C-alpha cells in the first residue's frame, strides 16, 4: 500500500520548486492533490497534467495565500468538492534580500505577508475541517535561516523563524484533536530561487555544507512525506532540518 493512499493533500505555492516536488511525490504515494499559486500559467498547467497522469485526482486553484479571504474561499471549495483535507503543506514563499540599512518597509511587509501570514491564513482556514474529522497533518516549510539567521535576509529569517514558533504553538493547540503540526527547515536547496544567487555566494555555501552539495527539492519532499504519513503518527511540534548538515557548523 502507498504511504498516502486515500488521503487528500493541499500544497500552497506548488507550481515549481519545492512545492512542485511535494505534489508529484505525494501523488506517487497515492494522495489526491490540490495545489495553489498566484495565477494559472504554463507551469501550473504542466503540473496538473503530470499529476492526473499518475492516476490521482488533482485540481489547481489560483489563490493569493497572503489574502485571508482567498484562503477561506479555498477551504470552502475543498470542503464542497473533496469533503476533507488530510494534509496541508504551507509552502508559499519568496525572498527580497537586502541589508537592513537598505531594506524598505515595503519589502519587509511583503515577505511577512507571503511567507508568514499565508501560513496563518491557511492553517486557520482548514483547522475547523481537520478538527471536525479529528485528524490531519500540517507541514510548514521554514528554513535553516529561521534557526540561524543570515546577513542580508533579516526579513526572510524573521518570517521563517515565525513559522517555527507558529508550528510549535499550533501543535499544542490542536494536538488533542489528533492534528499534527511540524516544520521542515531546508538548507541550501537547488531551486530557481537559489540558482539566481551569485556564483561566489553559491561556492561559499558549498564549503560550509558537510555533504558538500546543495540539496534537491525532492530531498525536502521526502522529509515532508514522512511527516504527512501515518509513519509519523506520534511526531508533532518538531522542526526537522534538511540541510546536508549545515546547521551543525
């Protein structure tokens, strides 16, 4: 039997990168997939086709995860069309890096809205459904910089650290209803976002990683697969680093 057979998962910001890998891996393990992104485009259409080709039910919803009203609309749509949600992966996230002396208030607020407010919006929107069914796994994608900080990323670091505090609080609030909430903290992962970094920055990162390579988005998805499955039925409130050993430096 596949690990996520007969389960339904929703993944935010999933048209590419880490979110896309989550959707494909979860589908391979038998889950029906709902995924969101800001708008429909070639990437979302391609992913939708790939998911349906795996023999699972799949739907794409254009939604701004940082907008609370839109998150509520998604939850209502899922309730009407699927009846339940077993797994929620709060993955939507962006970067707007700069040193604090050069960082605008707008860039600070944008990162907080997309990276942190979105986690609140979707968790709040789907908590009643999971509480009613007395089951659910919430997985929040944080970052190693949420644990350690990083120069030039105070907004991103703060948003990802906020996700960790949020995760642990929700684990305590909803645990009595058999709802688990955990976070995954990726390190340097080879995604379109990190590929835009200057080569000298990339090389510096590699020298600090004990495994001497950047991670793959599938590496992160496999950690989430464990947390989403019944194999992790007694795991909640945890932050699991997926960083090639970077955090031990």
